[in-house]
C-alpha cells in the first residue's frame, strides 16, 4: 500500500467517524427539541417525514 493510499484510507475512516458523530448529535438535539415542545410519537413521525 502506498503512502497516498494509506492517507486516503485514514482520512476516509476519520470522515466516516465524524459523520457518525454528527448524526448522533443531530438525533440527540432533535430528541431534546421534541421534549421541549412535548411532541407525541405521532407528531415526531410527521416532523421526521415518516407520517
């Protein structure tokens, strides 16, 4: 494996972890907002485009 390939794989893995962390943070923030506005599960599904 070349240094360029290794760097690409390392950066790709790092970006993937960051994207997963961002998704986790977004979900957590969404849940906090849903609690703040006291939304029901049905209302949450509508907000999330599932209902």
